């Protein structure tokens, strides 16, 4: 695969054999983001668990102190008595069966986060095959199935992100934009890593944080020294 000049120049600044401390790695990732748009910085965290086993799943959500830099459109499924609170908290779309049908019939997907009150999950369950593969299905562990839909909307708008293992036992999460600079990115990064460390399953044996790589959207991967995060 041939890379452009900007990628090659950024790659020259990174020692691929080195394990960087987080502040230096994030500074390099932010400075190496040379695209014409504000690139997202992502963390890719490989864990020493086996996601095929239910007792080794790692999943949850955390509010990043500096947000993600992305404006989030929120869809809320709730009963009419909560419509006003959800809208006041900033939800773009609030409804019930009407929105289920709009998604089913029109393939409408103009939202980034889906929140549901528990009494709506029977209805929302019909969308499992549509929302599930896109990672949008409301889930109690992620705080997106909750009686307090207004708080969930506020959290989503403030920069709440969901983390979950993929099939290769890696968690992929955005931790902000290159324009944030290293200090804000580090705050977000530490918040995410702390949450994942706290979510360590009891069944996990051996080294938990196997590797951490950070990279901008178009940039080179930079390895982070995991030994400081307690394994």
C-alpha cells in the first residue's frame, strides 16, 4: 500500500520499535495529523481476555472530560411523559413506534446514539437486526437503557463513549480531535484506560493490557508503554 507524502513525513517522526509514554505518543499523534480536516485520534487497546467467553467480556461507557470533538445526534425511545425532559436535555429525536417504523420503512439512520427507557425495549427490540450490527442498540451496560433518559442524553452530548471488545479482543475508541492538543487528549486517554482497567473481568488471567496503540485518522500507529497502568 502506497502512502502519501504527509503520512510518510509523519511516520519518520515515530520509532516503531519504541514504547512511548502516553503524553509523548499523543503529542506525536496530534502533530502528525496533517489532513485538511481535524483528524480524530483513536486508541486501540488489545486485552488479554477471550471475548468468546461470556465471563471475559469487557463492555461499558465513560464520559470523556474533554468530549470527543464530534457533535452527536441523539435518538430517544420513551413514553410521552418523558418526551419533554429528553428534548430539554438536547435530544434531536424523541418518539416511540413512529420512529421504529421510520427506521424500518425508510432505512432512516440520521443519528449517532440511541437511548431507550426500559419500558420501550419491547418495541426497540424489533430494530435489533438494524441497530445491532451498527453498534447502536441500547444496552444497560452502556447506560443507554435507563429510566433517566434526560441524564443519558446529557452524558451523550458531553462526550460519553461506549467501549467494547471486538472479535480480536481489541477495543477501538475515539479520544478526541488532533486540535485538542496533547494535554486534553491525555486526560481523555487516561479516563478511558482507567475505566477499562476497572472493568477487568475476574476470569481474566495473565497480562490484561496487552498493547495500546494511538493513531490519527490518516496517521501512523504509535505504541504506548502499558506498564504504568497496572496489569
